[in-house]
């Protein structure tokens, strides 16, 4: 989890307890500064400047708050009502009640985590039908050699699904398309969002694509997740959350979004490592990327998009035409998903 949080908040700035000058007073009446809270609770603060939300974290439990609001969320799900968290002159101030409540939340040792389970894995081979995706055209031994993204990714997806089904007899493994069919992006995400799961379960969304570049030397694999700067809307609706307070709704939405982002990053990282093990010796590891891909943005679940390699690079295009290489890619993605599921469901 540590790695994930560092990554997730990599772009965030730390917020200082005071805005400089006079050190803030700490007492019943004036309230307490951030240094005091962090010291008393044994936590660290992650401050998200885009959403104005702070999260205190001690390695096990997290408490998220928004200055000016009395609604505080423990572990992204349990609601507390704690008045007296404000931002004054650019610095955070906490009431005595807030400090005491935080202390009691963080003092509870090793509470069993809410059981969460990956109920289904949705595998989405990109493009299809009249949409070939990117096409690589090269001359090999004086002959035209052509390779289409839609075919490569379908092949990998089938192999991946076989591996997943073999491992997970008790989970749904669903493909957006099983043959050369055209699907809109909306149809893909709608299908993913309607996979039936039980309470406490999530669906993993894994979209598979191949890359193209004007630079014919560009090569390698990369994994995308949604950028935290692009909030996903409508994750928590009034009915699903059972709340009418619009402020609470917006807080729940942003926090759920943050949780999804962290999970997506973890999944991306795990799949990247898996690919690195199986094809790292053949091609470059281009790392984790964040972007607001439509197909990922609309999926209300941990979601990644895997770019398996460049069809515009002759050497890589030839690799992508080999069954054995596609099998290695499928194994890499499978290992990444499997390791993510193990970590995700680990009970401490
Ligand atoms: Zn594509």
C-alpha cells in the first residue's frame, strides 16, 4: 500500500502547518495545528490540492477530510461527524474534538479490514470489425508485411482469458468481444459496468491495445491508468449512497475516485511488472502512464489500458506476429492481474 500511496499522491504538495511567520498557538481555544495532529496520531498527511481534501494515514487506517466540512471519512467508507476542521491563513487548524476523535480512530489496533474481493475480470481487446486500430506495414524480404492492432489484441485477450479462467473458476471472466466485431467505447464500458457482482466485490477492467508512432524506432510496452486530475463523475449517486446532502455526496465522490485511482495504479504497476518479466528482455518497459482515456474514464472500477508494443516498429511488429510472443504478453498481463488480486484480497 505504501508504494501505491506514494505514487498516487506523487503529484501532490505537502501542506505546512503554518504559513510562515509566527508559530501557531496550540490550545483548547485557538485549536491545534497540523504538526500537533500528526504527532498525536502518528500519521502522515497527504494533501490533494485539486480537490482540497486531506488524508491522514498511519499505514493501516486513513481518515479523509475537507476543511470547512464536518464530514470525515474513515478508510473511505465509515462516516464521522467532526466539526472544527478549518483552513485559516493557508494553514490547517483542528478543534480539540477533532484531535481527540482522530486519536481514537488511529488508536484502534489492527482492525480486520473490510473483506473485499475481485468478483470479475473484464478483458477488453481494443477496436475490431471496421475499426482495425493501428496498422503496421513493413517490407520483409521484399514482400509487404501487414499487421493490425485489432487482431493482435484479440489473440492476446483470448489467451489471457484462458489463463484467468483456468485460475479463477469461481469468478466471472468476461470479454468485451470474442471475435472481429465492432463495438463503440460506450458499449464496452456499459458491458463492463453491468457485469453482475456481489456486495463488496469489484470488477477489474483491462483494455488491451497496440501502439503506433511516427517515429519508427519507438518500441516497448506501457500501462495506462486514469489521471487523478480528471475526476470521474457520478461514481456515487444519491440512491446508492443513501444521502441527500450535496456536500457529502461530492466528498464521497472524490474520495471514491481517489480510492479507484489508487487501485488502478496498483493494478497498472502489477501488470507492468508482469510484462517486464515475460517480455522485458525483448523490448523496452515504457512505464506507467496516466491519461484520461475515454474507455477507462467511464468504467467505475479499477481500470487500466495495456499497450503491448508498437506495430510501427518493424522489429516489434515481427515479434507481435509470433504466437509465442503474444503468449508471453498474455502471461505477463495474467501474472500482473493475479498478483494484484492476491494483494487486494489479502487479509491482515
Ligand atoms: Zn488501440
